[in-house]
C-alpha cells in the first residue's frame, strides 16, 4: 500500500477523484433537500440526514474490513480516544457548522469560505511539519486556487457582511476540517486508513443523530425513489472520498495534497450547472478550472535539477 499511495500519478488521480466526489455533494444535497421535501430552514432535518448518511457510510467500511481483515479493526484504547476526537471534529462539529452556515450565506460566499479550509491546512502543516513548509510554489498555488474559486462563482450575489451563524459557521467548519486533517496525519499511526474513516464517520454520525433525532419534526423528510437513489449515492460518496483521502494523507504531505481541494467548489459549480435547472456552465467556470490547474501544477512541479538531485 505504501508504494501505491506514494506514486505521483496515483496521488494526483485519487486526489482529483476525491475532490470531484466532494464537489458532487453540492448538487446532490440541493436536489435531495427538494426531493425529500425538507423545509429550507429546517436545520435539524439536515443534521439528521447528514447523520444517517455518515453512519451508514462508516458502517459499510467497518463491515467491509470485518469481512476482509478483522485485524485492521482492532484499535488500542489510546487510538479509540483519538478516533472519537476525530469523529467529533471531522464529522459531527465540521458538518454541524457547515449545514447550518450554508443556509445563511450566498453561493459565492459559501464557496470562498469553504475553500479557506485549504489555506488553514497548508498553514497548519507549515508549523507542524518541517518537511511541509510554505514556499513560493505553495504561495502561487494558494493564490491561483483561491482566484479560481472566486472566478467560478463570479456574478452570484455577494454581500460584505458577517454573522456568527452564517459566515462565522462556514469559517469554523473550514478550520475544524483543517485541524482534523492535521490530527489524522499526526496521530493515525498504525491504524488502517479505511478503519480511521469507518470509525470516525460512525462516531461522528452517532453524535449528530443523538443531537438531531429527539428534535426532528414529524414528516420532516419524505423519501421517494429518486430520494433513496441520491441518499445511497451520498453514502458511497462519503465512504469512498474519506477512505481514499485518509490513505493519501497517511503517505503524503498534508499541505501538498490539500491543494487539490480547490477542485471541490469548482467541480461543484460545474456539476450543479449540469444537473440543476437554471444553473449554466460559462466562461468563468472554464477560467476557474484553468486557475485551479495552474495552482495544483505550481505546488507539485519539480524541476529537472531537483529530480536529478533526488536520484
């Protein structure tokens, strides 16, 4: 596994794949809320929906590991404490902030604030790891990636305002995700990446359901065949994206692979244009893709001299 997840083309492919999967969550969630007839201001229904989704995703991974190799499921008491902390941060707290904040900001604000998680991760990695410092390549990458997110959402309603339960929650969601990324990189020694994903999703989702279910209104969600299909896809999305991402994180620099997350809001805009009526693909999206690509290339580019010296 070590050699596979350290090969450059594998890292690039999986990182892009995970980012596109997370990007697809934007149109999937938008259509799901409408299809399940959730009230726009029903935050509890959204939390319960997220809890159901993440719980089943986590259980699928844990059952899969139980069938293939039960040894990977065994964790020490110290590791269980870490997994509990990660689950509460990465799943419960991050998505509590995300789902509640997203309903109170514009599309452009949401995309920009979500992308701030990449900045937080790269900056935190600079202080935590001596081999993952900020440099001119990462600086160019961050500027180009952030510019791509802004361009992708150009023309949407944008207001210079701040409220704790809106913009504040989105920033807290991004910061919580960045801290969880560093914790996973730092403390997940000796734990299989899919076990990390399975346990943290299950624990975090359980917390969301404990909070949400007692407050859930009757008939808050009405499942239809399409609604079930979207729900099943969202489960697969969570299990696959988080499992593969933790595998990359285990064997690569957190600051470098996190740059690929700039693809998430851009791919979300593209997929929304494809599947949501009224949203269209335009030159801004194409320009955004080019900027994000420049940012990723800048971070991962190694000159000939560096390669030869490494050999």
